[in-house]
């Protein structure tokens, strides 16, 4: 993408060293924007600069180091650098199961809320900001039980009511769902209370799948939401249930960039981002069929397997409006394409590692 006439507009992107954040960074630079990218350590910036995509696009890229974006006032100075747009994606989509139950609030929920509030407060103090795009999640509107425990009979949409989850939470993942819902509610409350000069677009992807240029090894690739797919395809019998909905990482990144267009997306609003294949999602066992038909060498080498188990929860999403694809003007990639592109990189990395031994 390259749109003439926007090169002098500046975007601040938080979380640019993450899986999704990096794809958003590449897509934003490709569209011709100047980018101020936040990183928590200089080493993250060095890693980003080492990638092929950024070596081609990095002329309009500047970094700012913010060790803890949830710290009070962490973004105050960074946002004042003539920024017109902010994309806030420094927000986890997965969480460690090792977090102690009595620390769910302090280590999972509060950092989500504080980072979101810091972004919004900094934007409010910066008159040049006219749009804030926030990476939320399907977890922001669908309660934990409907995503990870039981089949849902509620059809979720862009404008579904935001749940109000309360402690105690059964596990860390439920606490993450609560944090996403509370952060989404906080943006709504902020708009009502402050009536800011900018509008807010919340993007709510389902499980994000795809290749990762930041991954230099198979271990690097086997993290986050991609790990949830690869565990199954490597032969693990996974006990944790997963929602039946997925979305391609490059499509999510593209939607973030298109959300900066205040004419195309004219007001504060929310969008579900998901491959519109079926209301109850996809059959994840289709991924095993792709492995069986197209990656037999990977199976023979022990990099993939055909006997993995992955229980799925059928969460209902109303596709009758299909609003995201209509507003953003493109068709989201299907589940099979998502899986093929992830497996292509997985096998490439495994091949390289085998040759380097």
C-alpha cells in the first residue's frame, strides 16, 4: 500500500516489537506514514531494524524507548512529537499460566487498563492527535466461558454489550478476558467523560495467525497465538479449549492502517476482525488435513504430526453485517491460507536449523 499525500502524517505505534505490532509497523510504513515506534529496550529496536522489510522501509521510522508503558506519564513526552495518530497495540493477547491467582489484578488486569489510559491521556494533552486506534480483542466483548468453556448461543457483533467480569477468576486466561473487557469499557467511558478532539477505533481480532518475520528460529515462531496452532500440528494433545474463530495477521495489520483514515472510518466505533467463513467458526482439524496433503516431509522429519488433539469452543458471531470487510474494502484471508502461510515458515525454519547442525 502507498497512498500519495500522507507521507508527512505521523503515527505513534506502541508495541512495535510484538508479533502483531511488527506487522502493523510494516503496513503503516508501507502506506507512506512516518512512524514513531515505542520499544521497551534498545535491543528490540535493533532486532526490528535487522529485518528485511524494515531495511526497505525504515527511512521514515524513529524509535523511542519506554521501559514500562503502564507507568504513570510514560507517553507524555513521546506523543507530543507532532503526532496525528496513535496505534496502541502494546497489549498482550496471551498470558502466562504461571501468574499467581492473587496477582491476576496487579499483573494482568491493571497493566492493560493503565497502558490504555496512558495512551488516551497523552492523546488528550496533544491537540494534533485526531485518531487513536486500539488493538482490543474478541475477548473484550465475549465472556471467558463463551470463548473457552461452552458453546455460545449469543451472536456477537461489533456493537455487542461489553461484559463486566468480576473476581475471582478461575485462571489467568479468564483474568486476561476481564482485562480486555475492562479496557474496552474504559475507552467508552473516556469518550463520554472527556469528549476529546480525537476519535477512537477499537479493533477486536479473534485468534491471530500467520508468519512472523521477527522469528529467526522455530522456537521464536512457536510463541503467542501461533503456538496455539503449532502445538496441535506438532502432535500435542492440548487440553485447553480454544475459540473456533481465527484471523490472518496481515489482515489485522491492514485494518489498523485503514482505521487511520478519518473519512473512511468517520467516527468512534468498534470492529470485529475475523475470517467470515461460518457463524460458529472453523473446524481446526482442517489444519491437519493441510499437513497430511502438503507437508508429508515435515511429518517424516518429526517437525509436524497428524495425531494432535485440540478441543474447540463454538462461539457464535453474527456475520450478517460483515461490517469490517465492507468498511475497510477487502476480503479477509480464510483459515486454510492462514495455516499454509504459518506452516510454510515453520518448515523453512526447521529446514534451516537441520542444515545448520
